[in-house]
C-alpha cells in the first residue's frame, strides 16, 4: 500500500513539474515571438498604457514652466497631449519605434529609443499644440524593463523541470502495478492542461483582459499573440479525452471478464452419467 501511494505521489509530482515547465515554455515562446508581437503593433499603439505614458511626456514638454502651476494651462496641455497620442501620426511614430522597444525590453538592448520627431511634431501640431524647439519624444533605457535575463532564466527552469518531470512520470509508470489507472490520470491531466491553455491564450485575452483597459489590456494583447497555442491545446485535450474513454472502456471490459469467471470458482465438477 505504501509503495503504491508513493508511486502515485511521484506521478503527480512529475505531472506538476511538466505542467509548470509547459507554462514557462509557452510564456517564453509568446514573449520572444518577435514577428507575432510586432504584427500587433497598431493594437499596442492604441492601448491605454501606451497613450498614458506618452501623453504625460508630451504634456510636460509643451506646457511652459511659468504655467505649470496653473490648473487651466495644465488641463489644456493634457487635452492637447491626449489628442496627439490618439492621432494617426503618433501611432505611426510608435509603430516605427516598436522594433527598437522590443529589442530593449526582450533582448536587453542598452540604447534609448527616439520616436520619429517629424511625426511626433505633426501629431502635436494637429492637436492644437506647439512643440518646443528640438523636442524629441524619447524612451530612456533606464525607464524600461529588461526582460532578457528573466526570460533566459525562465527557459532554463522550464527545460530542467520538463526533463525532471518526464523522468518521474516514466519511473512511476514502470513501477506502478495498475498502469491503466496511471495512464487515465495522465489523460485527465492532458484535458486539464489543454483547456487551461485555451482559456489563458485565447479566451481570456479577448473576452476578459482587453475590455478592461489599462495595463491589464496590454497583458491581454501580449497573451493574445500566443493564440497559436490553441490548436496544440485542443489536440492535447482531444488526446486526453481519447485516453480517458479508452481507459474506462478497458476497465469495464476487465470487470466484465472477471464477472464471467466468478461463477465457476469453487464449483464442484459434476460427473456425467453414461
């Protein structure tokens, strides 16, 4: 009994390790998929976090120092900045700079990033403002996160946990006396992971995260670029269901055969009279 419980624990620990490894791997592949993220550049440019960040920089730049304490002038500058970041010219400037921003955040590039000054000035003038001479809308490297190290560590941990979990699962399956039940447990795990992946990378971004706005919507935009995982997740779910159905069918057939054998056990054979 103790041996069976310990092997079940080993199997569960292995499945948990593989689950964490798969989650880390999915997040890593989503964040490092440059082409997919850049394909969402226009959506990112229209997101609230981007507009808030750059509207604040523009408002600070266009308001005269002597008017900074005047609430009316401050509100006017904020209104102009808000209109500017919603303009097509600003969106084009941001989209043009997004590859460099991605390189800074994901690849760890050390350089500051300047948005196209011609397009930025065009956006400000179109909103009714006057950009200061030589104004450059700059994103400083020190003000942006560098995820290169954490993403690299995430990948290493994922590979390690995946290998460790696979060894545990294989070892548990070899030692378990009832492998059919263990395989069915794996089937249920496949179903759970598949459905969770579909919810995380396809359903939640479009239904839950994007409508909320703010930085949560930005998370939704990034997660939505991993929608390609929905197909493998659906196949994983289907495989889990197949394993579970076949396992239950096999158990039912085994019980039926056992019941057929039971009436003959202990019965005294009768002699046939001739």
